[in-house]
C-alpha cells in the first residue's frame, strides 16, 4: 500500500469515515479529502443547514456534483453517506480507487448520530434511521471492494485492519 493509491471510504454517517480516513491518510503519507467539507465550503453552510434551507435531494445533488467535478488524485477520500445513491459517482470511484465500506450495526449508528445531532443526513423526513439503514447497506455492499466492521474497535485498530486488507489486496 502506498501514498500513490486512492482509497474511497463509504458508509453510514457515524461509521468513522472522517476519523479513520485522517488516520489512514497519515499512515499512508497521503492527502485526505472530506467531501462533506468540500460541500460545506462551497455552500458556506453546514450539511444540516443545507438540508434545512433546501432539502435532502438538493444535498444529494450537491454531493454528486462535488464528487463528479473534483479531481481524483492519490488520497484517502471520505465520502458523504448518501454517495451510494449516485451510480455515476460510485462508478467513478470504483474505477479510480479502492472502495472501502466502513460497516456499522444500526445500534452503533444510532448511538454515534445521537452524539452529533446536527449531522446532516440526506433523507426524507418520513424515513426513520432504520429505514435509511436498510436502504443504504445493500448499496454500500454492492460497491465495496473491501469491508471493515467498525463497531467494536478503536479507530487506530481499524486502520491496522484496513492496512492488512489493503496489503493483501495489492499482492
């Protein structure tokens, strides 16, 4: 595994994409790109504010636009949780990078989201978190080249697991 690789992290909000992504990028000596931050910088608003001012469909369109327009270079990319709704983006990421699904159980996601209630989740207000979870997990699994369960390990241990899986993949 080298800093010349491109790793795209996908998963539910609260799965640790940003936390694990920063640590993985440091370990690889690679750049780190958080697409949620790119969206927030472009819109000059938080994800929650974007959803409140517009709606979840607008946020998904923004996410798609940012991920289709951004240059993909050797880095670790933390994507937004709803990226899997865009086949165009996912095809681009699957072609250019190793897509890694950070898999979390629903109870883990519920707990972590409760710690950051201002997190913007791009979904209809009629959907429960369980509905969104059931809808997205098969999409994450479909696109993932690698999967790492994140529920019971510290971020550093997850990076260790991921490094082993990436090394095995590159052999």
